[in-house]
C-alpha cells in the first residue's frame, strides 16, 4: 500500500514533530504558569453554563 520511502518519511516526520512539540511546550511552560494561572475558573464557568443549559432543556417541559 505504501512504499518503503513513504513509511520512512512518515516515521521520521512523526518523530521530529513530536520532539519539536515537546521541546516547545517545555520552553513555554514557565509562561503558561504566569499568563494562564486563572484559566481553571473560566473552564468551571463553561462547564456550569453547559450544565445549566442542559437542566433548562430537561426541566422546561
């Protein structure tokens, strides 16, 4: 289905991409703690809003 060259390229690409993503995340991790320290509050707000919409839908009838 795939040639050996395509499989080698795919393997190299996946390994290189994964390595670069991990390195960049480690580099940015310090900034994430500073700039996104209150992000969990927004996540909780979204979850509560979705639950409220679901409850309105269920109990409105």
